[in-house]
């Protein structure tokens, strides 16, 4: 049996969110709702709870060791868990502060219950292994690429990934992220992001209409050619 067939054998056990574990989660959890811009957990607190998003988007702020750099990451109902990483890693502090970007509805469960359930359920363990491995793979790839990329190519790479994540039944998407958020995620200044966006418009790799930025499929392919030439 080859590796692709083995992956296919377990392809149904690759997600870990509220919708995949709702059969048992409701009996143990507390349903909570947060208005936008509300702190859900704070960096450094003990991970007493794991949270599973039912609806909405949460935003994470992670600080690095030098105390200067930080990056945003989003949690939604598809990849929607908060605190699971810390519990599985057996760490006694949340690694990031998480706030609600939109109105958020979630289920809060005692971490002890979640950990015990995962350790006793092989299917959940498989789902967790994929979740954590994908996160590590993506972060490792980004770190290596960003080490070599400068300025405009970092912005290109960000837009490529944004397009791949947000393209749903359409070939043209709007780039809705603020320059400050993009700068935080790719490790450059806001000025560099603005200058790069201007260059990309001049190169017809992105489009602007009524002060909004758009990326078409053809522009996406063009950026890919620059990145992977």
C-alpha cells in the first residue's frame, strides 16, 4: 500500500473543531458569546479551558522572545479551537492573547475533560496529529521562505496565501486586510507594505477600484511565477 492510499484511508479524520466533536462537547461545555474586540484569553494565563468556536472570528497576538516582533493569526469555526495547543504540549501558559474580531460564539470546556477525551479516543488523536502537523509544516515553510524573501516578495507571498484561503466560487477576491496587520504577519514595516502594494499595482499584479484592492486568478498566477521562478 503506498502513502497516498494510506492518507486517503484516514482522510475523514483530518479536522478538529466544534462541528467534528459536537456529539460529546455540548454535555460538558458552557456556551459563551463575545462582542467584537473582547479578550477571550490572555497570554500567560494558565490554560484552564479549551474553547471551540461555533461562529465568528477570533484574532491572536503572539509575542516573540525579543519582545519586539509579533504576528496576528485568525481562528474561525473551521480551525476553531483555542487552548488546545497548550494542553497537548503540556504547557502551563497560554502562548497568545486571543480577542474577538467579530461577534463570537463558542463552547468553553474544562481542559482536563478535553485532554482525557483526546487521550482515550484514537480518532481524536489522529485529528489532533493532523492539526498540529499542518500548523508546524506551514510555520516551518513560512519561516524558511521569509528568511530569503525581501520586501515586495514577502507581500506577494502573503497575497498568494490570502488568495488561496479566501477564494470561494470566484476567481477575483478583495484583499481586506489592513496594511498594519499584513506587516505584522510577514515581518516588515507598514511603509514597506504600502510601497510594495503600489509597485504591485503598477505591475498589474493587483487591481484597485474605489480604494479597494482586488486579486484575480490571472494576477495570482503572475505572482506565483515571480515567487517560484
